[in-house]
C-alpha cells in the first residue's frame, strides 16, 4: 500500500520536463506509471499523452498505445498526437485508420501551416514527409530553421540527422547530431545518431558514441541494433544474438530486432527459424516494408544478392514507393549483372527523390558508363573507357581467360554465365559503382559473384598496384563465391584469393615481411573465428593488410597440411549451408588443435624469413652508433648506415651495404 501511495504522490508532483528526462534515459515503465495517472486525472497538457504513447510504443505495447492515441488525437490539433495515432494504427494493421490520420493532418496543415511552422516545425516536417513533400524542402523550411531558434527543440536536430542518415548524407547527419549535443549534452538519442553517422567512416568515433549512448540509456534500442548490425557484419553471430536479446527485453515485439534475428537464422542455414522470426516481426504490422528491407540489406552485405533482391521485392509489394528498398534492389540488380533492370530502377528512384545521395551517385555514374567500350569473348564482358580499351583491353581478356582456365580447373568449378568486369579510371567512380558512395580508397577491386569492379592503373597514382594481380585475385573470388553460392566468410574468401595470387606469380600477393614477422612473433595472430572481423574495423592500413596475409597463410597451411581436396570439401560444405568452423573441423582436426598447429606454422614462416640475417630489433639506447658498430650484420643497423650514406649522396658507399 505504501508503494502505491508513493507512486500516486510521485505522479502528482512530477513535471512534464522531469518525465521527459526519464523517457530519454529509458525509464519507460516509470514514465508509463506517471503519465497514465496524469491522463486519468484529466491532465490538460497533451505532452502527458504523447509521453505515454511513446513509452508504450517503445516497450512494444502496441494495442495500449493505439487505445491511448485514438481518443487523444480525435479532437486535437496537436500534430505529434496525430503522427502517433497514425503510427499506432499501422501497428494494429489498421491501414484505413492510418490513412485517415494522414488526411486529417493534411487538412490541419493547409489551415494552420504558419502556426505549425512557428510552433512545431519538426512535427510539421515529419507530416510533410509522409505526405510526399520533397525532403530537401522539408529540411530547408522545417528542420533547419527549427535548429536555429533561440530555444531549439531537440527534435529539430534528431529529425535533421535522421533524414540525412536516411538519404546517406552522413556529413550533414554528423553536423546535426553534434550541434544537438551542444544544446542537449549527454542525450542518448543524439549520441546514437552520431554513432550511425560515423559508422561507415570512423569506427573509433562510432564506438565512443555507442558507449556514451548506452551509458545514458542502456535500453536505447536503436543503439543496441547498431551494435548487432556491426557484429553481424563481423560474423560474430553469438554476440549479435546477445545485443538482440537486450533489445527484445525492452520491446519483445520490435520488428527491427526480429528482422535481424531472421537474418541470423538465414546465415545459420535455419530457414524455419528465419520464417518464424520474420512472421513475428510482421505480426503487428503485416505490411511493414522495413522488415524485409533490413533482411535484404544484411543478406546483400553477405553477397547473397539473389536472396537480398527477393527480400526487397517483397518489401516493395507491401509499399511500391518505399525508397530504401527501391534503392537497395537497384544495387542488388547491378551486383547480379542485371544492368538493364538495375539502372532503370535507379532512375525511377531518382525521379522519386533526388536527395538520396546513393541514388544520385548511381545515376550520375551511369551517365559516365554509357560512354565505356565493351569487350567480349565467350566467358567475359569487359566495360572500360575507350582510351584504356585501346591500350590494354585485349590483355585484360587474355589475363582473365588464363585465370578462368587455371582456377576453374583447379577447384573443379564450371561457370554457367559470363563474368562481367567493369574497370574505372577514377577511384570515386569505382567506389560509387561498388559501394554507392565515394571513398574506400583502400580497395583495388571487388567481386560480387559474377560481377567484378576494379580500379584501372590510371586511378592508382599514390598507391600503384599491378592490375593483372588485382584481376586474378578478383576472378578467384568469382570461382569460390560461385562454388559456395556466396556462402563463405570474408576471411576465407580473401585468404584463398591472396593465396592464389602467390601461386600464380611469386611477385604477386601479400607475403611475409618484417612487419608481419614482428606481429606473428609478438603473438598478434587473430583467432580463426574472429578473422572476418579483422577486415571490418582495422586499426590501421597495416592491420588490414595483415588480415589479408594471415587469411592467406591459413589457406596455405590447410593446403599444405591437409591438401587441396580438403579445401575443396570445405567449400562444398559451405555451399550446403554448413557453418565455417564446423566445415573446417569436419575435414581436419578440432578447432583448438588446428589453431595451435596454425600458430606454430605461422611462427616457423616468420622465423625462417631471411635466416642468415640478424632481424632482431635494436634496443632503445642513447648511443645507437656504438650499438650498430657492434652488430654490423643486423638488418636495422645496416639500414641506418645506408640511410646516412644516402643522405650524404655517398652512393658508392651505400650500395654494398644494401646489396
């Protein structure tokens, strides 16, 4: 009885501002208790009802949210209440009620546009987006002006940032969330948004903002989903499960969390589980396009483009105008080599919304690619500029034909359709075709299965690379991805390709060097189960290159110790849906034993690099010259001496030291 009286007293005394802070920091149950009491007492402010509905939605109590929103919006000119009434109607599969709310908002806006623009521009902007207004107009006339008000609402920054994220305008998104955090420090929602904005370019900032957001609100579902998303990309599926479990503890009916669970089930070759999770994700809103869009996005990240395209087509059956799925399906088609369908869909999406940065980039690139030359033979379709085609186009076809003859025979793979190869003289064009956005300068080429994109020699002035080596590497991906139906972990796919580079030409591929030697001897090998993650967020370019090298060394170890038939059997198991560690141990030895043997193999490779040379790193001493004179056979001492001679332009003295 005492606790009940305390809650009643709390509900009576607590202000809207205090309750809003509780909501922001994830105390949804407390907010529900307080706001229910206030509403029951007939509290005048709509803010109490808004907080109640938002908290019920956040915890997956969709029917209660609908029951609270419907009467609240029925006789109100409050746009946030009507937006919530529309959302709750969707989660009751009541599309007619959702459309009625949208129609009512349209009438309200026509009658009171200036009032809403002055008093609640963020909600006005949200309503206008739902009504189909151009996103840039909404940004410029609603969200950005609200940010510049004397006392700006936090929703202005949240809405600007989210719209920019939706359109892949990551620089604007980051600016908006940073500006919001200056006005509203330690806001978990703004910190989560900033983590999203940094996700594709700055892993350290992403991690820092995730940590800050969860410190302020451990129940911030979007932040937990961002973590799960990252862990799926890194193939850390058990850790992704943990984050999804945390999200589902907050909202057991979260469609996004359940969609991610469906992805995990698919990746674990559990179609029944995937079907069940997807059905649960759609149980409250049967035609929610976001569910299949998420599933498709994540399967595309795993290069499973046929399944990804099928998911996006299902999302578009639910909502033909759903832009994220139109964009994703266009990219899926292009990665499948269905150019006609892909470019047409990209053009349609651009006509629908010319703000989306990825779509704009693709359409602009298409205008350049129509000028490319096409070279063909029975097995390849190569697109490159006319100038480069005249210079070395026939050599490209010859190199690819040799790669096909060698690698298809070696792995027993028969390709049933020609491989498309697109070679770009501008790195940013390669990046747009490959990733949808400029950037990612570390990539020389990418293979999607039967489509290869690559930088030409003209694009690599700061970091020159052998184009023949790159194409051999990428065509090896064609072989292994087709053999496994794109069901292979990143590390094994890259490892085989780098290994086959070295097999084809001793001058190609990553090989043991002093930096790798030191990392191996210092015990910095990544465990096999975490190797794919080493490609996702490397701490440096050297760490990324070492991930490629270590992966290739694992493949070399498997080939030497267990033979090529074992490697091919592992690929066949992956094709059949087996998990990688199970496939490896089924044909070799238990994983712990295998990792121990591999570590010994790698150490031997490191120790036998230049066996006659003294490769020990010099200690930090004050008189390095004296140390060098006492260790004249030491590699580092020789290099220091050679550098001194070269600085003095004493080439005749430097030459024998370097010989």
